[in-house]
């Protein structure tokens, strides 16, 4: 298989000769082998594992995103990815960088929702008056 991991503004990695891939979703981990049917999966923040003949097992910490398998091509599109560390450090990075980022993002979205609702309420009052 050919694996390509995409970030919003760049290609994080592109690897050929991938024998298997293991990804994490909110429902748990699942594996992809070369002859598996095409599929789409929503990825949770976690560790993406893939194996090649030359590199062996490779681990990449990924943020939430989408995985698409079409034929021999596997495309993973995520907001952020970290590689080049051992598995323990990658797991810590996922917890520190991605999970905490999601909590901060939720807080920002809550504040924006309150601002938007306040704006809509005041606009409606202005429009009536």
C-alpha cells in the first residue's frame, strides 16, 4: 500500500510498500491490510502505526482527522502529526498536545457561541425597536 499523511498545509509523510496500518477511532483501533475493501474512517487523536519492509514498525502521533483507503492508496488527513520519537514519548505528546488542545478549543468555541448568541439577541432587539 501507499500511505500519505496530510496536514492542513503540507504533506507530513508519504511512504510506499506499507504492509499494514493500524489506526485509532472513537470506537477503538482497526487494522488495514493491502487487500481490505475500500473504506473511510474518522480518526481520533492517537497513534497511527504502519509497517514497511525497510523501516519495520513506524509510529506517528496524529490529531483527529479522516482516513480514506481506495485501492492500494491510503490517505490520512489530520490537523497535526508528530513523528520521530519512541512510542512512550509519542503517547505523552498525544495527551499533552492534542487532547489538551481539544479542551482549549472547546472553551474557545463555547465563548464564541455565547458571543454569537448575544449578538443575535441584540440585533433582534435593535431590529424590533
